C-alpha cells in the first residue's frame, strides 16, 4: 500500500522484502530491466473500473515462484527491528 510519508521506492522495496520473508523468491533482475514501464492506475481510488496487469512473459519457471523460505541474517535483523 502507498503511504504519503514514505517514498515509493522504499515501499516497493519493503513489499518485495515481505514477500521474500514469506517464502517467495522475487526475480530481482526484473527491477533492472531496460524495457520496464509504468502501469496505468486509476486516478481516483473509488472509480469503478478494474485495472489488471498482464504478464506477457513467454516462460514462467515454477521453481522461482515456489521457492522455500530462507532466513538470512539480514531477515533476522529486520524482524528483530535492529535495522530498517
């Protein structure tokens, strides 16, 4: 979710970190792709129009989306509130 008091890139990074902690292995290379583009979103949050993201990738590796959760030292420090 977006918060006014937090920068967009930080919120996205936190969301990816949360997904990683829950056992999902993000495709980090996707963050650095040259052909990345923004997705259209509704200008008004209560507008009754649906916006769906279409995944046009040709091949999806099931092992990447179902990777087991790995607890690293950085994750433990984040969970303990010792780093942000």
